[in-house]
C-alpha cells in the first residue's frame, strides 16, 4: 500500500515538473515571438510608408483635408512621395535646408490642404545613419527661424525612428499632438527628439 502511495506521489511530482518545464518553454517562445514582432514593427520600406501607416489610423472624425508629395508630384487626400533632390521645394514646403538635404535619399510629405501652417509633416530616410543627429539639428534650426506667413504654427516636433528615419511636423498644437501619439503608437521605436513651441 505504501509502495503504491509513493509511486502515485512520484508520478504527480514528475507530471508537475514536466508541466513547469513546459510553461517555461512556452514563456520563452512567447517572449521570442514578441521580440520578433517588435523588431518587425520597426522595419520600414520607405518614408512614404510611415505616413501611409499613420494616416490609416485616423478615424473619420479625426481626418482633415490633406495633400502629399511635392509641387510636381502632388497627391490629393493622401500622403505622397517627395523628390529628395528638389532642394528648393524641400526648404520652402518642409523646412529642410540645403545642407541637411544632402543627408537624405528619400522623402515623403503630408500637409493640410487649406493652410500648411495648420499641419505640415515630412518623413526622411537618412542615407548614412551617422548623420541623423546633424540632420535633425539643422532641420530644427531652419524651421525655428522661419518667417511665417498666414499665421504661426503652434508646435514643432522632430521624431527619430531607429537610426535611419526622421519625421518632422509643425502646426496646430492639438493636431500635432494627435499625430505624435499615432506615430509613436504605430512605431514603438520612435523617439521624440524635439518638441518646440513656435507660437509668438
């Protein structure tokens, strides 16, 4: 009788150990899957993908009339590809000075269709990641020192995503805050490098 009791207890303990071992394996697999998912979430094909992804999260009540692209390749009601070699348009439309434009090889834009000072955003791929900070600093200085027409935008944000992408946006404080929240939610690797007041 005692032998049966000991045998039964041994079987229960063995099953318990197997179950614990299985739980740990499952936890490891779950963690590994979560890490892969997070890494996959920050893989970006190009600058336009960032805006397309973020704009898709806007509900009907949040959306406003936008246009994308540059003067020669404009898109209505959607973000658009921006010619990264058009130095004049990069500066006049998005605030990217010529010295900073030398650091990028891909760009996209989205802006308020009625008033660019209400909302203008640019996304950029930095050709050499070591130039990301220099690009951000030059972009910030140029936008902060602009002579604004048709009213002042309230806020400027400059956000990095990983080592190779930068997103800038300026405009109405509430619209910028919504955009920033959506951007950082969709791209967990996003870091708000600068958030500055432009209101005077």
